[in-house]
């Protein structure tokens, strides 16, 4: 008896259980082989082509021959995936294009490339028909509120399927329900980046009436398996009137059993994953707040007992309307696993808790841009080199959330919404927008504006070719959205109006004036606010920031008996910056806000939103913003 025929018959019976588009049925009828993953272990085996310790992923490209796209090394603690081209090791910010004729502010395929996408769509389907394929059902956004979805990928790109399965979950072969009808389909076709896009990363969204098609023409999972699925959720939410926030969230329990939940938003590199980390300590246990670039002075604080952290989300927070029930925003994780950047892990002992999770995982992990050797232990501080002496700035590990200790699976109320900004050094001689103090309190109107402009910020490690003050746009998730800016601006504003019990803060990372601080501001703010609980700030504890865009600055910040110097709270107090240096940096920030906000002044904008933006364009005061939508709550 031909055992392969039995396997094929069983597989086709499962395929026939699903309700698939005709084009997908045609592909699956004629492709040489179909593999439907049976378990995570099965996916890991597919990722290395069976029992190989080292697996190379090649594709035949006309006029180029065999092109090596990626390698996979089987290490003791997981699979180390690497790309021969440094360009493929992080996301390109403008790789998303829209192929359909629906409403969008994003580039259309026909406008960028000069021909209708249907031509390439058919070529993609013809290519897939000739491949051994992985067919993997999953739910975009989780079982409870998510959408049935499907991946079609060449079998040799098994690590991509495993990465997607770890991030969004998957439905094993024997658990696929009768009548499974995908609302989204991901088609993976890596060689087309060479034949049609000059080697560039491109992800095409094609929004049909009852199906969201996503064509991934590259093998780095960031723009498609990660942010592409995020785009699917944003499209669904745009139709239904809700958003998936670009945010991490953590429930914090103080040594005195007070509980506070912070949701931290921001552009890539804004500190979302770091908000879930324990505060980093020196070998002697002290906490190094920062180092002065001019004088070399260093500031330390003692914190004998840090708060307990219970992670909720890492990057995508569902704000589904069925969850909302009171005056505070309620969220739930939209992911099954987290795509965690570890560029700040430069040596052993940086974050012992997370290092232990990666060295001794419950099951093998997927590592990207980490220098992993077959049969060795993959170490997250050994980053692959982009060039001699230049480590890749975007090393990643995909951590299934079920592996995380103290994880929170249920929906949670958000007490504080934080927004993180990567800031450069700033001084009198070289002023910049690095004038944000360690912790600012924002009235709701300003909180909305920060989410509209969402600065990508200084030295972004996740994105190719960015410099200076650039915007990631509405909610900081705009690079992944497919629709209209104004719709998301209105959704964000209504969300803020409808959740008056949630308060807003702003924190920098990397630099405060001339002080190198890394991610310490958000860790200190987290510990400080959790210990304060719901206690309101007295008028003498805060002062309007010198720049009205920064809301309130603190006059004092004391944590566990240690005072943070005022010059880290109000940057103009730094002698190396002063009022003049601060004001020049504030003007840069003002110009950036005005430039980015003007595009939202369209007829569809909420009238209140129009007033808030006009206040900014007219250099409004903090009091002007407060009159429009209330004070820090």
C-alpha cells in the first residue's frame, strides 16, 4: 500500500472541511505536496527540513539562479534564523502597499509600480502551484475575538510558519473545525522580491469584500507575520469601530500589595517590551539612573525591593468594544507570542530573568539575527554582525506568552496610558528634541496629539534607514494600517473621551538633555506611579512644562527615599542645556507637531479634534488644552 496516498487522502479530507476561495482550492489541487502542521514540534521539524542541524533556504530566481534567503541552525534552546543580507534583518518602514480600490491613505500598488496588481497576483498563484506547501490555519487576534486566517507558504520556509504560529497561535491539523472560513490569507512568495521589486521588502494588502489577502514578498517575518497581521486587525477594527493599540501592558504589584496597570504605547523602539522588564541593576545591586555625557558624572539610586511585574501585552492590545465596561480602558492581548527585540542585551547578566527564559526555555524558541551555531546554546547577547564590529541593531527572540512567568491572560483595566519617545542628546551647542523630562503628566487632549504624531525618534533599531525626527503616525501603528488616517484619529479620540478614568503620561528613553539614561525613565516612572497608586498630584508637586506640548513637569520625584535630581525632571535646569537650548529644542518639537498635524485637518475629522489641532497650530497654552478635554485625570 502506498502510504503517501493515505496521507494525501487524509490531508485532502481536511482541506475539504474548510471553505476556501476558488483560487486557493486550485493551488492546493495541483501543488506537489501539502503539509498541515500537526503540532509545534512538527513545525520545528519542518523549519530545519527534517532532522538537519543546519538548513539553508534557497529559491530559484530567473537570471540569478539559486539565491540564499536565510539559514536556520538547530541550537540546544531553539532555532537561530539568519539572513545573508543585512538589509533583510529589519523592517522597511514603507514596505506596505494597498492593491485594492478601497479607501486608503497608503500608496497603491498601481501608482507605485505602474501596473495592476492582479497580474502579479496571478503569477504568485502560479508559483505557489509548483511548490511543496505548508497550509496553516490560525486566528488573527486570538480565539475569543480574532478572525479565522490561513497561511500558504513554501515548505522550506517552515521557520516563517513557526514564527507566525508562535506569534498568533495556530490550529493543529486534527483540530481544524468543519466549515473553517478564512477572513484573511497570507501568501508567502519570497523570490518575487528579486524578480519584481529589485530585492526590496514588499507586503501587499488586497482587501476584498469578505477576505483580506496579504502577499508577503520577503522572508523576514516582521512586516508580514507580525505587522501584516496587525494590519489585518486594524482593517477589521476600522470597519467595526475599534482599534488594536500599539502597546505593551503590565500589571504592577507593589511591596505593599497595591496594584496598578500601565499600558505603554509608542513607535518602534519606544520601550514597549522594556516596560515588561525588571529594572536593570549594577553588579552591586544599585540602579544607575544615568551618566552625564559632558562631566562623566553618574547618578545612582537604591531600590531594595522592586515591584512584582505581571505582563499583559507586549506589542498589540485589543481594545475590543465587547471588553469596555466602565470609565477605564479595558484591553486584552492580541497575540500568543511576543516578537522581542534584545539589542540592549549586550552581555551576560543584563536581565537575568529574561536570559534564563531564553537559555532554558520550556520548548525551543525562534531566534532571529542572533549568532547561533548548530548544537550550541543560542545566547541573546551574541548578535549577528551587519559588518565587522557592527552588530545588527535588531536581534529578536519570539517568546510564546505561555512561557512567561506571572502572565495575565484575562482582560484588564488600564489605570495609566504611557507614551514612550526615543530622544537624542541635547545641549546648548547641539539642541534637539531631547528635552523631555523623566516623567510628564499629559491632559487628554495632549495625549491624543502625541498619538497622532507618534515620533519614531532617535536611532531607531528596528527600521532600515531612519534618521532625525520622523513620524509613525496615528497611534504609532499607522505603518501597519491600510485605511484612512482620519478614521483612526477619530477612533483614538473617541476612545480617550469614553475612558475618563484612565490617565496619561509621557516618558523619554535614551537621553534626557545631556544625560544618557537608556530605558531607566520608564522603569523609574513605573515604580514611582505604582507606589503612589491612585493618589492625585498636589499643585505644588507639578508645574506646567516650559513647552506646552509636554504638559506638566514634576517638581520632585522621590522613590524609596531617593530623590531624582530636578535637572532630569525639567531639562532646562541642566547647565549644559539652559533655557536657550531647551527653547530651541522645543521649537523643533513644535515644528514637527505642526507639520504632522496639518494632514488631519480634513472634513471627516471630529470637530473636537479639529479644535485641539488648531490649538497646537496656534501655539496654545497648557490651559487651552485643558479647557478642551479636561486635565490630567
